């Protein structure tokens, strides 16, 4: 079974731009969660989608948004990028919900200049 | 939210040594997982262990949910064990500790 895939793997943007990251979960998994990892704040939960509905949300500003499609693939969007948005963005999938084992993708490393 | 504290923050071992990593959490949780993050950023899940003890090769983990802590044991460490070990707990959403950075020297 293929693992969680994320595209692109690396991205460089400038302040004020917007960016869309993509995550394809393990086949059959319906829950997708997104995390931001920075040296200063560590790993922080962004949001979780299950069957195309946002089920949980972390404490991030509205510039961070996401969605999930009927095939469980998920995208997250960050608008009006700030320097502080530079981070490794990780996606995780699980079969039903967050009480199940989470499997992480390789991440997208975003650099904002 | 739930506070998750991991100790020690840094650990240097000689190859072949054993170690114990600790994770304390501030409230009852539904789920607890241990992860290893390799130098390329990939998070590999090691254990799903909301309670009890599990073993997988040289690694084992114990969670005492009533006392709100979990331990990860690494025996006969190898250089490939180097990286950052994270504990994550779930109650509605996941909360990660700040990790233990392990460096195993040959």
C-alpha cells in the first residue's frame, strides 16, 4: 500500500503571495490532518478533515484554510504569506479518526522570502 | 489544550547503550503515539499505545494512563536510531511534545 504523499516537497514564495499544498492519504483512509512544524513552536495542529468536513481546528489565523475532496485527498491554502509561515507542513492520514494510528507524509518545506 | 512534556530534551549515547525517554501529559487522553523523525523530516510512527506495554524489536513502550506518562525504551542503540523522538497525545486533536533529540555515536 502506498504511503501518504505530499506535493510539492519544496516551495519558495515571497511575502503576500498565497500557496496551496496537496496531500494524498493512504488508500482507504478518510481522515487527513495537517500540522505545521517550526524550530520555535514545534509541531502544531492546523486542522483535520474527515469525509470532506472539517472536524477539528487548531489555533491558527483564518489565512490558513483547507479542504478535502470526495477521494479523501486534501489541500491546504495559506493566503497573504508572512515570513513566519516558513515551516515544514506535514500531513497525516488515519483510517477513521484521530484515535487511530496516524501515518505522516514526507512534508512540504515552505520558505517565505 | 493538553500540555505534553518530554525529557530529556537532548541525549547523546554510545552505540550499544540503552536509553529511556519520558513523556508526561497534563490530562486524560484517548490516544498516545510515539514517533521518530529522521533527519529528512519524515515522521515514522513507532507505537500506538494509549495504555499498557508494547514491544517492537529493540524498542518498547509503556503508558500508564492513570498517572499520565509514557516511556519509550531503546535498547542496544544504533546510529540509525538518531533523530528526534516525539510523543503525541490526542483528545479531539493531537498535541505534540517538543521532542527528545537523540544522537547515537559509533
